[in-house]
């Protein structure tokens, strides 16, 4: 029996699809990567019996990156990234072993059995919702993957990588090497990200340059009866000259009566909304639900994979003629919030949705089954409720109302009064926030009637500046100018927030920071096309042509890279123009930070710059040394590195409980071949330094493949061992007086032995003994004194239970003086590993 491999984009999706296609009769087991499950069942495919294996990926399988030295900022001129730097597709998350697990698409072809005619065939199933009907229909109408669409994606990915990395590397190194208070770890540039920021700064500039103007409005009231009056709108609206405004007031305030010049009544309709696409959903989520675009998209994807809504990434606002609109509507017929409205629509007949835009991708976002707040949780419910109400509104009728207008004349001036009366609420019953505002009904009158003038006065007002862009307004601008796709728009907005280019204020308004403002002004000063949406919009059009098979992939890629390469060289040559703006807003490195540790070259104090990215700067040597991020730095007992005489500093992760010393010079300039940039003393292979891995390393980490548990000599009396690669922390020997790593090793697992001096009052040893030497993995005395935690969450790891890692944690892991690193651990269970779940 042949095997059919089916791959979904998420584990939850694979389970749902397999359950539908197998009618619930499937067997499931974890795949070899331990993350994705495999669901197996028998059935028929292409008219013959087969064994189905349904599994999934978990996020992106592959990512594009540069090869070798081109990933090292210090060794490559950023200009080389445009053409000379070779790229390769790598596993996006090597820990998942996804390619080995799946052997999918390109990777699976060598091991596939040829189908009919000797060809190895890969099919693609297209569906928009996780329903029995949609999934079964998709399996009946399998197509092949679109090669042109894949090329378009590849082109976009390579352009963004090469252009973004070149500009980002250059401006990050240039400006972080000069200024100490930029407060951003990366001064990034992106072909879509930068125009997105440009929209925000453009609005900021309009606000800053706005000059308010005074204007005057003539306001009149007429009395309908003793207890009722009407406020009239002046047909001239406003005037900006005080004397002219006063003249109009003088001409009208003498009049005692207002004469009716004309009356009209007109039936109008407020149209129901177009079917919902991604951009409109993100706009409403931000403006009405208070959800950022990134968060809203993640919530929508969760609702989709759980089967509550259709696929949430779509540009289409038009339902196909054969789309079953009544099916999703019937799902809502018993919902406590809108059952009456839905039953009435089903009984009287639904209204065909308005004709919108058909982008040829997925149908509009549609609720696929009923749900309650208790079922979804408050956050997901709010988005689901909106999507459902919007869908019901699209098949409802327009709101109809009667608009009445009366035109008045008071002296030579004309005024108007308007009122609205709802005839049929239509879709506003399900979307009450869209209802026609209730207004006081107008009196019945005809031309020539008069009403007493109650009051005429002049109001003085001022024009006001625009407010900062809301996320909803920014999304509209991005869509209008072709910046990003429905899938990437939330990512670009999130990026400019993460980079500290804008901050989100109340009402989800985006206010640019000094850094964001200076960058955009600098781009305008050097090359406005770097920040204007025009050039990216033109590139997106070319990428769309590739997807349609109307443009050559290589030609578009080559031409676009050539254009941006020229722009890059001009930007580098003209960087002084942006630097002039930076000088006004930010402080030089020498004037930033506080003295902390001594430089090994000049022996003067270096300044610790805490603003992102945190670093040390020696103003005398004009050298800057990067430091570990997302933690605290302090001087480490005024101890010095034996190699370069720099004072050591101690990095601590705060609440995560992990810390290690490091030499600022060695951290940036690895002293040994087997070390990499960014390694602290807990990874240093110096054979005799008391702070090095060689002297403090104990044994292989119980979780990761390459890490070593290293004693933290600063942690007493609450002693800790921490992995020098991952976030595992082992708490041990609480209240011990002293803990040292012995030069001797365990005869069973080859881990280093520990010499522990316990306080007499709390010693776990028998009698009056206070000193013990043993292996933390094998010694029965020490086994009970070790507790393993994961530093990222500090949740204790309990013994046993499903998912327990077996046979790990007993490698020698450190390098004694003059000896090569030790062998791998033996394959048996250790006491410490037993704590890890």
C-alpha cells in the first residue's frame, strides 16, 4: 500500500484536517522532532487504497541568510551584500529538525516514489476554512504548487535581506559608534519598514508646522414653540476676517423673524459594509477594539486554526457567486446575541453582499461556527464577535432613513437645518455603532412660513492641528500606497515600535521618537526615495508581475538590487548630512554614561552606557566594547583578565537568576580559536584563569546539546550552576559556606567533582561532618541538594512525569589544563537529569 504524506502549516491544523478526512478514526503519535504529531489513517487517493500520514510544520521551515563570513558585521563591507555575498536557505529553527522530520518538498523529492508516468508529483490543497465541506472539496480539487508565486516570494525575501542588511549594518555601526543615547539596539532600515515610519513622521511634521488661524461662525436659533428651538447652520460656514463677520452679525441681529425659503424630504440609504478582508479587520481591531495589528493577526490566526473563522489573510472583499452564505449564517441561528436577527434573515431571505474587490486569493473572512465568550476568552471573543456581526451585516439590508432639510433666510443671510428619521434600520441592528444618529424631528412647514428668531451670535474659534496617526490610519495609508501585504503590514508596524522609532499612545496613536524623526529627516535630506512609498510600491508591482508569470525573476531582482546599490553608495558618501541632524538630538559617546571599569590599554575608567545597546566606551582610546543585553552590568570585585588586564564585569539576568563574569576585551575579541565573539568567562578556554570554563565547568547540560553547567562563584550562599549556552540553572547547596570545583573527576560520568564546606548548623552530613567531595550527578548526598530550574521562567523542574529527558547531564564538559575536552556522556540516567521535564 502506497503512502501519501500531507503537510499542514500548524500542528493544530494538521489534527483538525486529519480528524475530518479520517472521520475521527486515526492514530496519532509524536514525530521524531518531538514537536509535531503524525496522524495516520487509511483511505483512497487517485482511485487506489493508500496509507495517509498527516503532519505539519511549525512556523517557517526555511529562511534565507548569508553564507559564512558575510554574517559577520566586522569582516564585510555592507556594499558587498548587494551582489557578491552568496545566500543559502537554512532551517529557520534547527532545534526542531523540521527538514529531517519532513523531508518535505525539495528535500523530499529524492526519496519520493515516482507516480504515474514516472513523475514525482507534489499537490497543493487550497481551502479557506476548517470545515468538512471545504476540506473534502479541497482534496477533490488538488492543484500543483504555483512556481511563479514561489519565485515572487523568493525575490521579495532576497531583496529585503540584501537591502535591509546593507543599510542597517552601515547606519547601526556608524551612529552607535558616535552616540550613546540612541536607545535602540539596532538602527534598522527596511524597504517597507522605512516608508511606514515615514508616514508617521510626515504627520508629526504637519503637527509641528501647524499655525492655528482664528475664524468666526454666525450661529442662529429660531423658536419653534415656547419650549423648543432649532439651531441653524450658517451656509457660509465660517469667515476668517473679524470685521466682515461683525458686518454679517449686524445685518442679521436686527431681524425678528426667520423666513422659510425651501423645504425638502429625501429618502436615503446607508450601505451595508463590504465583506471583510484582512486590512479592514486590522483597522477595526485597532480603532474600536484597542488591539494592535500584530496581536489582532495572531488572535485571528488562532480562531482560524480552531475552526471558528475562515482564513484571515485575504485581500478579497467579494464573495464568489457559488459561496454558500446560508451555511455560516445557519451556524449563528441559535446564538444568544443575534439569533433573532439571523432567523429573520433566513426566513425572509438574505440580501446578496455588495460587489467588492476580487483579489483572486481567499474568500472574505467569515465565521464558520458559533462560539461564546466563555468558550474563546474575552480577548479572542471581541474579535470573533466583530467578525460575526460584520458578516451578518453584509447579508442584511441597507439602513434606510428620511432626511429632511429646511432652508431659512434671516435678513440677507441663509441658514439650514437638517434632521434624519430612520425608516428601516437594516444592517445597523447587528452593527448598532453604525446606526444613523438620532436627531430631533423638524417642524412641519412650507415655503414662506416664518419663525421667531431666538438668538443670533458670533462665535470665535481656531483651526486645530491634525492628531498623530492612529494605527488604523497608518494601515489605510500603507494599503493605499502598496507598502507591504495583508500579511506583512502588522509586522512592519510592530517593527517600528520595537526599534523605538515610534511609541503607541492612548487611542493607539503612533508618536515618533527623536530617533525616528531624525532618521526620516536624514533620508529626506540625502535621498527622499529611501523613505517615500513610491519606489517600494513600484517594486511590489514588479513582484506581483513575477507571481503572474509576466516578469522575469532574475531581471526584476537584478535591476532592483542595482538601483538600491547605487542609492546605498550615495547614502554612504552623504551620511554627513544625516549626522548633522543626529548631533543636534543626541549626545556623543564620550559625554554619555557613568564610569565603571578600567580599560586594559590606558588603565583609565571606561564609561558604562546603559541605553540600548548597552556597552562600555573608553574615551581616551576611543574604543567601544559591546556587552550582553537585557540584563544588569556591575564591576566584578575589581578583578582583571590575565590576558589583557581589563577589569572584569559581571552580567546578571535579574529575575532569571543567571549571571557570569566577562572581560570586555575578550568578549569582543576572542582570544582563542575555539571561542566566538560574545562569549563570557563561563565559555573561555583559558587553561589556568580562575574564572574560566576550564576551572569552573562541571558537566554537560541536561537540556541542550552543547552547553556545560558552570559553577557561579558569586552566587553563595544560595549556590547555582548555570548552563553557558541555554537558560538552565541548577540551585544547590543552599547555605553552604564554600563550594569549589575539584580538579578530580567522577569515575562514573567524568563530570568534575565539587568540594563543599557546609555550615555546621545546617550540614546534611552525619555527625559533625561539614566537608564533602562528590559528583552532583552521581553522589547520593548531593542528589537531594540540587534543584533544576529554567532561567527564562524560573519554574521548578520536577522529577519524573511524561516528557522527562533520559540519559543526559553527565558529561565532563570542561577542559583541565593541558588536556583535550572530555568525551560525550554515557547513555544512562542521572539524578540531575531526572528533574528535567
